[in-house]
C-alpha cells in the first residue's frame, strides 16, 4: 500500500513542479521564511542598544514560528490543489480513476504529495533560521541571539505539522466545489491566517506584563483551533473521498 501511495505522491509532486507558479512558490517558501527571520533579527540587533534587546526579543520571538509555519504550509496548498482540483481542471481525473488503486492508496498518495515537501521545508527553514541568526549576530560582533524559544519550538512541532495535514483534508472537501486551482488557493489561504493568532496575541501580554504566559496561551489556543480543523476536516474528507464521488466530478 505504501509503495503504491508513494508512486502516486511522486507523480503528483512531479506534475506540480511542471507548473511554473508551483515551482516558484516552492522556491519562495524555502527562501522567504528564513530570510525574513534572519533580516528581522540582524537588523534590530544592529539598530537597538544592547540594554533594550531583551525587551525587543519579547516582540520578535513570537513572530518566528508563525513566519516559518506559514511559508511551510503554502507548498501543501499549492501541491494539494494541483493534485486534487488540478486533476479535474487538466482532464486527468478519468485516467486516474482507471488505475487499480484503492481509495485508501489514492488518498494516502495525495496526502503524502502535499505533506512531505512541506515537512521538509519546515525542518529546513527552522534550522536555517536559527543557525543563520546565531551565526550572523556573532559575526557582526553582537552577543549570540537564539531566534526560537521553547513556546516557538512547541508551535512548530505541533500546530504546523497538524495544519499541513489539515490543509489536505480541506482541499479534498473543496475539490468538488470549485473548478479552478486558483479558487482552491483562495479558500485555503483563509486557513493559514490562523497562524496570525500566535503572532499578535503575545503583544497583548507584553502590555500586561505577562508576555511568557501570553505566548504559551496563544500557542496552545492555536493548537486547539488547528486540531479542530484537522479532526473536522478529515472526518468530512474521508466521507467525500471515494470513487463514486470522484466519478461525479469527471
């Protein structure tokens, strides 16, 4: 089952890369997250006096996991849209239904096609961001700065991977309701806005003097929301993803 599903995943990923906007989107997702984080920390390190750096970190660190997470989720949106809605748009859905794949094998392959690249980007972006900020601040003659704290690691290790798989479920749900890939992008982009919560909510805690508690609260709140999207999304997706439903889309 896994071997067949991996073949489906590789095929979908290869087909997605044939589209220029998907290929450019993957490159941007890999580059933009770390670049934004590194520039944000290095520029402020150079501009802010050392005595104010501790306060500045209260603003910066909560933003890091959200930035990395958003750019890691975007590839799942693009690849899943092409693998599901794109099959219908490109008239390749009917040949796909003629293959001897079971519904479970096909669903797993479609899921892996969008999830694996995003998970790789998530890990790579996190490592590049943390190492890049630490190295550049030392090279510039400033004390080493660690871009991620424990709440940030918690968010990246829980909410982001869960959202990556949730996006696939949402794409399955809307695949029978839209006819163009761009429509699917627009609908799933709303889900990514969930990660604005851990970026903004901690700022309210800074004013009340409890920033660390606010960061944890916002990250746990985000995880609960993402978990709800994941559970509800897959409950509906598993009901909708079958050959009878797919045949009706041809």
